[in-house]
C-alpha cells in the first residue's frame, strides 16, 4: 500500500525560498580560511542557475572570508538551503553532498585537516547534486466553488512538474480571476500539498472563501484642487452599478496616473458594502505642479552646443491645457555656423480636443540660423492636430504658414510658405532613450505652396519615410544591433526652385556621421553644400553594454543626396565610427567619434557628437 506523508503548507516553502536571497551573519575568525567552490551540474539548467545563485558558499567566497569552523557552518547551512531549492523544483527525494578538502561535513578529521592547511592556501569545496526523480502534479482540487471550470483559472494541469513557484502562483491567479468576476472579497487559502514518494506525485488543494458577488457603488474623486472633476470622470471608464472587476479598476488607475496633470493616483475600496449592497471606491489624486522650468542641451563639433530653457504652465483651465515657452541658443561655437543662432517658441496644447485621444497644438516660432550652407531668418505659425489611433500608432495633420528670408551664395530671397503637413508615426520600441527591441517608423508628406523667390510662385510636395529597428541578439538587452533608414523625394520642383531650407541634406548625426553638417552631398564651386531634391541614408550600429554602467558602440553610416531625379542616385558618402556610453537612471550619456570615408572639400578629418540617449 502506498505510504503518504503530508507536507507542510507550500507557503512555508516560499518563505524558505525567500530566505535563500539573504546572507548569514559573517563569522569572524583570527585566521580566515580561503576556499574555492565548484557546484557540479545537475543536468537541469534552470535548477543549476537557482543552485548557483542560492549558494552562500559561492556568493561569499571572496567577499566574506571565515575561519575553518565558520566555513564548516556555512557549508552545513548551504546543504539545507540547496535541498530546499531542489524541492522547489519538484525534486523531493534529491540530495546534496558537500565536501571540504575531500572530507564529508560530518567527518571528525575535517577541522584538523583545515587547521593544518598552510596559511593562504585555499581549500577546495565541492557540491554534488543528486536530483532523484522529479515529482509531478496528480490530483488538483478546489473547494468552495460550484463550477469545475474554475480549475482552469489555476493554470495547473495534472502531469506537469510540481514546481513550488507554479503551485504558489496558482493561488494568486485564482484569487485575481475571482475578483475580476465580481467577487471583491474572494480569498484563496494557501495550497495544501500531499506527497506520494513511491509514485513521485503531489496532490494539491485550494480552499476558497468566495464572498458576495458585488457591483460598484459610489465612486469618489478625492484630492482634486485645480483639475475639473468632470474632466476626470470623462477619462474614468468605471461607472456606478457595473460589475466589480479588480483588473479593470487597476487599469483605470494606471490610465489616470499616466495623465501629465497628476503626479500620483491611488484607489481604495470600502471594507463593507453600502446599504444597496454595492462596493464604494475612492480615487485619491495628487496633482502635478502647475508650473515647471526645465533645461536641456547637446553638443557636436559641427553644430556646436544647443542650450534650451523651457517654462511650462500646466492645467491652465482645469482640463489639462498646457502652455510651453522655450528659448534655445543654437550653434554655439559650432564649426558649421558663422555665428550663434536662436529659436524661440510658444506652444499651446489642448488635450482631448473634440474627442478623447486627440489633441490640437498652436505654435509660434521665431528662429535665426547662421549656417555656412545658408542663413535663415523665419517666423512660423501652425496648428497641428494629433490623434492617437492605437498606443503605437498616431496621425497628425494641420496647417502651417512660414515667412522667411534665405541668404545662400550671396543671393537673398524672401519666401512665404503655406503647407499642410501630414505625419504618420508607428512606434513599438521599448524605451525612448535606450531602445533594445521594436520598430520606429515615420512617414511625412507635406504639400507646400511657395510664394516669392525664384522663379516665383510654385507648388511642390516633400515626402519622406524614415525608420529604425532593434534586435536584441543577447536576449537580455546587452548586445543590440540597430538599423536605421531614410528615403526622401520632392515632387513638383527642381533643386533651385526649392527654398534652401526645404532641400534635403546629408551629414551629421541624423544621417551620416563623420561629415560636417549638411556636407555629404552636391556642392557649389566654393565647396558650400547645395542641398538636393532626394535623399537616401542607412545606418548599421552594434551596441554592447559593459558591466552595469558602461557601453561601447561601433557604427557604419552611408547616404546619397541627388541634385536631380530621385533617391539612390549620385555618389555614396560613407562614414564610420566608435562610441562610448555611460548609463544613468535617466538614459545613456552618448559620446561618438566618427570619420568620413570619402574625401569632401572643406570637411574635417573627425567629428565628435555628445548627447543624451542613443543616436536613434
């Protein structure tokens, strides 16, 4: 007859597993005994990783030396610790044998042997693992529920390995599933397990206290000072009387917390039902500061430094409106600018304009550029509507007017431009400053009517498609291959019918590094860039993280700019370089050094780029 032994609740196993991450108090001794550790492989890679990370012998071998007696105590503790790891992987009959200098831990001659070891000579510690059979789940029961279908919520199946983590997680999954079905007070007791050693099987059961099925009662909004409560309720997808759903409540909290007008959002529920048998909820808000001042900057040898200050007034009328005033000094000490320039901007944003997930921005910009390519003085006025179609896909459209004066090759021209920018963006990347996977793509089509200049009024369309993608070849975000591409073309205008600032240029961190800004393309006889009507560019970059805080990059860029015709015409301008990264909590600090691989008049032999975040 099968002999059964009832185990303690597997919840205690979880407690023991949690203790695996702790460290025993260091043992002080007058003569620390150095040692080496070798944990022999068990044949289960996941188990081997857990054993290695749980071993105090391995973790403290270098950082916390102990006396011979302290080493013996450490080894005995490790033996019990590693047995618990075996059990957590379903190896309930497994064994752990630890030997020091070839001696078993209970060998009376072990301590004298260690004390006789010459000073400074490490003793070998070996750990041998005998897994034994892996136990599997057999019978899975849930008491306190009337429908057998609730077993599926455990995500456990008879015959699967009896892993402690799976059995404990099933308790949480069942409780969450019940609370998502309206049982706000549902509780699931710790799993009870019975081991059958002869059959290498585990039977497990869960006791459920279901409680009443409830709907939501009054939903109160607490802590609002400057935010319109009606605006919050428009964004709250919960209503009184609907079925209680814990997951939906948490999703609503996260959506509200993501709104820039709040610094935090908490939700709590009453401990008992109201007189109508419903459960009230309280959302408590902490509003973000209404005024803020921020600074940003970047630097490269070609464009020099750009320093920007931005003052922001948030939530002006209580519905998330925002006014941002910024001023930037640009081309400061840049090799490709005759003098420093500036950009001044005022932007007013109305979120949820006409409908949710749609905003409108009104912007006024004044700028002055003194590039060697051209000098530009401009005033720009636009109104842009941006609609979020999905979390990864947005569409923008609007109307823009620009009054500008352009000086190029001693010829000054004045233009009035009226354009309708159309932009589609798709982004599945996992990080704004340090992407390791996903795709980014932006398509821009800008029909434009130009008044003035030479040969007079003309209509044209600028179109471009650019994108980047990232491949995590290490699987842990440490070794990344990044690819970038750009294609652009002009419809309806030749090279010099376009204002100089509307042409395509290559050279610089946005296209091909190693060349002076805008210098990788056709040039005037004096070596000043002309700009073109079409462009194509590509980048291959390898990023490797080194340790916790550092990284290295190697890259190859290339671009073509066509003075006439379409993309993929004209000479190719390749550039290559290396970079270093220092990773901070707000993103990597970037330093890139690049070299041009094609001779260009008036170019420099090297370019340096500094910034926050990866190049793309």
